[in-house]
C-alpha cells in the first residue's frame, strides 16, 4: 500500500511537471524598437554672430549672462519654437515674436555660478525652418570671491 501511494504521487508529480509548460503563461513578445529618428533636414540658414561664449573667470554666486544674436537671412519668417538648456544651472530667454527676413533675434543664456570650478554647458535652439536644432555653448570658470 505504501509503494502504491508513493508511485501514485510520483506519477502525479511527473504529470504536473510535464503539463506545466503547456499551462504556463506566455511572456509577451519583445520587439525591437527603433531609436528616435535623427534629424534629416538641412540646418537652419539663419546667421548666428557666435555659437559659443567663454565667460572666463566669474565670481561664485554671481549669475553670468550672454546674448547669442542671429540674423534671419532666409526668405521666410522664422519662429524660435523651443530653447532648452542642458541642465537646471542655466536659464534661457529668447525672442518669442516672429523674426522676418532681415530682422534679428536673440537667445540669452544665464549661468547660475553656484559652484566653484570649470563649467561647459549647452543650449539647444529649435526653429520652424528646420528639424535640425542649433547647439549653442557657454563655458568658463567659477572662482571663489576674494575676501
């Protein structure tokens, strides 16, 4: 009797193990997702007076600003659609009105000099005439004020 019970449980266990994959919940299929498409258009034809600025040495706790200016040298009205700093330590402001051909506009980058040391930051500018953003850069060195 004891061997019959043992055989019965062994058979039941073997059946459960054999049937488990058939009843197991199937995992959803993993599909490869394409990376976001890289911009395919041509760069904007607006003319920037400078694309980078070196503040040099600036005092700690004294924000430093630079105006990046550009001229609309295209044949259409330009609108800055987005300006984004690479981090929260840089604030931005920009011309929000349409810039007609021949007119100028600007993007202001203000670095919050809270920490001593060298820095290098970027500001990404998107306009309505292209899907290729313009990357502006600022750099410098924050120094402790002398007492």
